[in-house]
């Protein structure tokens, strides 16, 4: 591989440190932490070990899809709870599954443009706290009842109540459904399986590998970025708790399809877990690195966003990563390690398939030939969303942070972290280890 450092930003943007909470599987009821609780837990230890005070940060940027009603502009809430003081602004971004990556992109652009020198950026999500809502007929009835001005009006309004009004709207399911094409994210995964002929056996094999890799990473101490968190009852959470190291293709094959119960192949076992978690990174300019004598974990080279048919949103990593590679005249093999967020096993497998497909690369990506192969030994080496979960606001930040740790541990130089994004988008970030 070429050793020459790549450059996109006129002013270099460094990642000096980062941390995350364990990703905690949602188990049918609200978990012990709200999204802001998780973000504060992830950032508190991170900031405590820095040579600068939290008030010296220029801003905080966090991605979050569904902050609670007490967490409006959650980044500002996090900043105040972390003791950054009144003068450190915080702002929140939302790009569905890539919100954490979007936060890093925004922070990098502010540093590259000279507006900031130190930024805390990341993402948080408490999916177990997703709201349960009333549908419009119930809301309209409540409005009529509350606006009734006398007893007779209230009695008439009460008489118009129907038991069907009490049917809840599950906010998480509504949020994971594309309103334009009318498909849930799982149904878009089924579309990929059908279109590209990806088998249930291949999906389950990939899912099993994800669990085995995460279990090995936990056993070998390769997740040093995880901060232990504590709830108000004194319980502690030290590791991602959705991993199933005893998973086999046989046990996974017994699970029923979730999104197409008659003909489908996508199951809970070969999909990302619904999870609560947060991840954050400290980004710095060269001036801040010198002033505070900060270590350098890596450098953000560039970011690329792409859009495609929402029915095939899982192919977003192909559409975002390919132009990013072309910009620097890089091939797939020039990237030492990859993190492709595991929304679904079939989604990752479809991306790998299409980079090998010369017809797709020519007709859709505008290339002269197929991009080639990403060996499994260079992809998601410590597992991914299937085994540790996908708290949508946090995953983009997590995969960048972990990718830099993988590069350091294995002696790599370049990596790409990439995600598919609900609504038919993709995001990819190219990073280099060290300065």
C-alpha cells in the first residue's frame, strides 16, 4: 500500500480519543437509561482523562433520532450535564442511522474551516424508550374533550369516545418504516435478498460469525473504548449484552421470518438488535493538539454521502464508499480495514456482492470494471450490529471509533466506516491512523 498521507480538508482534523457505553439490548420495556444519560456516561470518563477542562470545548454535536421530551436539543442537555458551562454551545443532528457519523462530519467541517479547535461529537439513542403514541382519532377526541366549555359539552364529547381510539401507535415501528415507499427497514432487506438471490443460509452464517467475533473481542480485551455505566439502583453494565457466543447456523435457522412471515428470510437473528447506547469522540485541530499535547488516535480524511432508491437503502455503503475511493484513486484493497454497519446480514452481503458485480459497477456506479473483493478478514473484525446492536443515533460514531482502534491494534493505516441510512441514503468516512 502507498504510505503517503491523503488530504481533503485544508486544515487537518484529528481524532484524539473516544469512548462509548455498552450497547444494551432492549427487552420489551424501557431500559435503565435515557439517551442523554448514556451520552453523559460515555463522555464523563473521556473528558476526565483529558488535559483540558470541559469548558474549553468549542461545541458539542450529537446525533439522535428520538430524544425524549425532556431532551429537546439533546446535545445542549449533554453539554450542561457534563459541566461544560453556559458558554459551550450544543446542537443536534439527525440523518437516521448515520446521525452519529453526521455529527462527526459536522464537527470535522467546523474544525477544518477554522471555526473550532476542540469538539466533542457523537451519537446517542435509547430505543427502548421510543414513545407509544395515540393515533389521530384519539388525539382529536382528547382535543374536543379538553376544549369543552361546559358539562353538557363534555358529556357529548364523552359519548363520542370509541374503544378503538385506545389502540396504541408503536413509535419505534412507525419510525423504522419509510413513509414514501411504505416499507419497513426489514422489508427493504427482504427486497435485497430477493433481487440478488442471497440465501437464508448465507445470512445466518454471517450472523453467527458476527456473534463469534464479538465474543472473541470481549474475551481478548479488544473493546477498550467501552466505559462501564451505572444506574440509579447501583447496577453496573460493563459490556454489550446482546452477544450470543453459542449461536450456530442450526439455532439461527429455527427462527421465523419477521418481515415477510410466509416467504421471507430476514429474522431477528440475522438482523441488528434493538439497542440503547452512546458513543462520542473528541476532534481537534493541529493547534489544539499542540496546545494541550494531545495524543492522536487518527485523522479524518474525507466523508461522502449518497442517495438511492429507498427500497434498496441497504446498498448505501456501496454508493457512498465508491466515489470516496475514486476521489483518491484507491481500490478496495487499499483500505486495510472496513466497518460496514450491520443493519441486516443480507444488507452487508448484498454490498459485498455488488462490488464484485461488473455489470452493476458499470451500469449503476459508472465504473469500467468491478470494484473487487473485501475479504472477511478485513471487515467488521470484532462483530457488528447483529451481535452488539444498532442504537441508530450512535452507530455511526461507534464504527469510526472502533475502526481506529482496529487500525492501531493491527498495524493498519487506512480504514472506511460506512452505513446504510433509512430513506435511501449512505454515508462513508475515510480515516487514517495517527497523524
